[in-house]
């Protein structure tokens, strides 16, 4: 793990923000904590610089470089933090693992936003598979697992979640089979799944082709793989560049454009059934966060201070967001099956 300074004396005081505490107590990663990697898609080592990013969400220190493969065009982080050191960036402040649920008088809006997110995931799934007691669902990078909990509650399907951080103590996961560790190192003992989902997981992966091939082999004959990732060739990337929320350095190892994502799926023996230039994750978050990151310049967001502006801005932009699926704002979702 990264070298953390555990002395809190220098950051005492009621006016210190969560982001300031994070910056003070988190050491900048050292050069030996990084490794050079080849292109995940084609294996080439020939690259051109793309952008240098920071950890804008919480304000942890460090500069992280993304490059573009000269051969196939895939964008990825290089050098990247070694697997042994990346876990420190997935702490309690990481958005998918955040446990805090009480936001005062804004709590109903917060809960409604989370529930809407899961409903949109279910809508994406129901277009391609009829869920029921006889179905088996696997969510890779399940995080806090609320999506799987809803599937169990509404449809009775068997539900399995995999995440490298152990969140199995969360009460709503009591009926979900939770596995802690790397996805492609799990032993499913010949089981197959009717639905495998990767909601903003693949861009975090250290070996995306291996993950996709492993998922392909776990699909049933009529099974579907649903993948949602940020879209590099999108409006918000052009607006924010080094402060684009889709960079999310250093957690994001790969940046997918539409063409690079479809190319990798093809290489891994998967056939695309449906492609959408939108996702369950709200594109508005990228519009809001990108503007905030530009203003804060790496100092990190304090969630309790941005929730109200976030929801007010969402209300103001709601007429525009009605056309989200046509505007290519930030997200992309693809549904796949095994190639015949």
C-alpha cells in the first residue's frame, strides 16, 4: 500500500475540509510504485502522450499520465500504479464504496438519485433478458451491491457479486453471494450466468482482455454481458480534458472511445447486440464534476458542500438532459453475447 502519514496533528481544526485532510495524510506515490505497461488491446509499446491527470475527486496527491497507442488507438494509463499500491485509492471516500447515507435534509434527494441509478440499470437489462427465479446474475465490480440486492428482491434471481474490496458486511447483501478478489481469479466451478454486468468496472481493470474472455466463457448460451464505461470521444472530454471526470486517475487504467471498446470486444470473441451513447450513470455528474474540478484544480470535492449545488444544477439542466441519449455527453453502454 502507499506510504501514509498517520499524523493528524497538523490538520486539526473545525474548518479543515475532508479533501484537505486527505491531501495532508496521503503521501505522493513514489516512482518505484509505478510500472510500464503495453497496450492492453494489441500489445504495442509505441505510444503518444494524451494527458496528465490528478486525483480530482478527493484531492489525493500525484500526477498520472495517459497515453494513446500508435497502433490501435487505445488510450490507457502508462506508467500505472502497481496492483499492490492501487488499493489505497479505493478508501472510504471512493464513490462506489461510500457508506455514508445521512446527508441531513438532502438525504431524500440523495436516496432518490441512488434508486434512480439502479432503476436505469434494470431498464438496460430488461431490454435484453427476462429476469426471474431461474436466472443467474453476476455483477463484476459490484461495489456496495445495491443493484444485485434489487435483482434478488424484485425477481428472485440468484445473484453473485465480485469486488476486490470486502463489503460483504453491508446488510442488503445478506442474500447475495459476495466474492472478494480479482474477477478472473475466481473459481465458479463450471457455473454459467444468464447475465453478467460490468457497471463502470472495465476502465479500472488491470487486464481488460483477460476479464472479457473470462466473462465470455461464463455466459450461458443465451447469456448477455452488459458493459458501461465512460466514453473518451464525448462532449465532456472535449470540454474538460485534464479535468475530465472520466480520467479518475489513478483508478482508471483504460479510457475507451467507441471504436476502441468495440475493437477490444471483437478481439475477445464477443458479438455486440446493442450499443448506446448513454448509460445508467448520470451524464450530468460529469458535467457538474468537470466544472468543479476545473475550479478546484486538484484540491478535491467535499460531498457535503456540493450536494445542494449539484441537485440545483441538475434541476436547471433537466430540459437538456431529456436528450441525453442523443448528445454523447459522457457514457456508453454495450450489450454483448458470445460469438457463434
